[in-house]
């Protein structure tokens, strides 16, 4: 496993077209931003395991366009409150 240290605003490039950027560090939580082509799936580890263990319909029942509904809700809430994600 490759281990890298990054500060807020710094990123990591994977291959030619995937970038991971540290957006925020707060306590023991790190908010990451991912830029990847639409055909490259990006999932949290627990969502990936769920997709592997269940049928596609079950795995995506709590998702919208491949993104967990909770993230959609968080984005809309931040837009309404004026605190961009």
C-alpha cells in the first residue's frame, strides 16, 4: 500500500485522468474530492462491498445516479445554506 501525506487543497493524480483532492480536514474526518471520467465508478468502500454482495437493484436502492442519496441531500442542503460542499 502506498501511503502519502497531503494537506488541504493538495491532490493526488492516479493514472492520466483521476485526481483526488483533500478539500477539508476537521478532527478525524477528511473530505475528499474526486475528478474521474464518468465511466470510472468511485464508491466508498462499504458501498463497493454492498455492490459486490448484492444484486445491482438492491445495491443501488439507496443511491441516485450512482451517488449515495445522503450525498445528494448534503449537496442540496449546502447549496440552500450557501456553504458549498
